[in-house]
């Protein structure tokens, strides 16, 4: 694998789930300040219900299972 392939960032969208980000990336807040990303793979919340925003905490699974009114 070449250096450019190792440095590539891959973002995968899961249906009704998070965005998985893999690779050599920098996570920033709304002001452009770096946020700690302790792993090379993170899950970003898309449902808006996570207590760990912008990271996913799995809340989407509970929200999705609620009966519809």
C-alpha cells in the first residue's frame, strides 16, 4: 500500500446510523479548533440525539425502535 493510500480518509454512511470516518483525519469544532480524536476510526452522529456530539453514542438505535404515533 502506498503512502497516499494509507493517508486516504474513507467516510462510510450507514443507513439510519452514523458516518464512520477512517484514516488520517483531523476533527474540528465549528470554530476550526481541533477536537481530540483518539482513534483512526470514529463514528459521527447523524441523528442529533447523541450525548457525545459530534460523536455517535448509539442513541439512534433506541430512537429508531420507538413506535410511531
